[in-house]
């Protein structure tokens, strides 16, 4: 009986390791911030990476080698008050070219409004249906953006369900009053979603599939 229970636990643990979709490398550069408490930045880096990489974002099951490679480089420029941070972020993602060791870039996005509150050991709470904190909303937005572009590259408009998830994150954050979620700077999160949801840009999204799946993935097989 104990052996049976042991194997059941192993199976459940194995399934859990297959559940997550992202392999996101997170770096927090806080050199410009004047504070004696530097431990908070390592804790922040760990918490953000854990949030991105251990949360289940889709209903699909991923094996470890299928996880989406992405990176998030955060630069903190200022801490106006304790636990309040202002900075920017660079989000990138890539996908493998079938049959090769080569990866091709899908996202290279600069977010100049990466402003949030965080204290050491703070719980990273998030709900798809409501706005809880700016940090977790931004991170969820990034996760769904990465999924949108990755799924778009494997099937025509395949990322649409995750694009709508990202759009929902933006809508939930509309009343927060925080920069990045409302009509404003040309490169903010609101305008990015408006652009991706614009029917006039469907050909661009379809082109992502045509370029990556129908061209690069079969390049070495084309006579």
C-alpha cells in the first residue's frame, strides 16, 4: 500500500512538472536605486521568476523541452518611497526552428512604464477576473503576450485565446490610474493590445505563422 501511494505521488509530481508553459529568465538590475536594503531585489527577482514559471497559464500540457524560452530584464531607476519602484522592462521570447538547434525571435518589447509596489516576501496574488496589484497584472500581461505570439507562430491566429486574456488584463487595470494601462504613450501596454486586436493587423499576425511554421520550419526540406 505504501509503495502504491509512493508511486501515485511520483506521478502527480511528474504531471505538475509538465504543467507550466514558460521558461522565463528574470533579471532585476537595481543599481540606480539608492537603498541599503539590497536583499529585496534578489527576493523580487526570485518571486517574479517563480510567478512566471510555476503558474499554469493554459489548459495545455507542456513537457520540459517544449517550454517557451523568454527573458525579462527589469531595470529599476527609482524608489520614490519604501516599497514603491519605478523602472522599465525588456521582454523577449523565442521559439525553436524545427529540426535545428537555432531559435528565432518572436518578441522584443520595451516597457517604459514598469512601476509597482513590492516588499520582501510579498505574496504574488493574481486573478484573471480582477485587478489586484500592478506587478502581477504586468507579469500576467507579459505571459499572455508571450503565449499569443508563440501560438500564432505554430497555427494561423492560434494565439487568439491568449490575446483575449491579455486584453482582459488591460481592461481590468483600466481604473488603476497607473501609467501603461490607458491610452497614452505610443508604446504602452494599452496601445500594444489595441494594435494586436485591430482587424487591419490580422495579416501581420498571419504572417508570423507563415514565416515561422511554413517557411523556417520546413526550410531544410524544401527542394
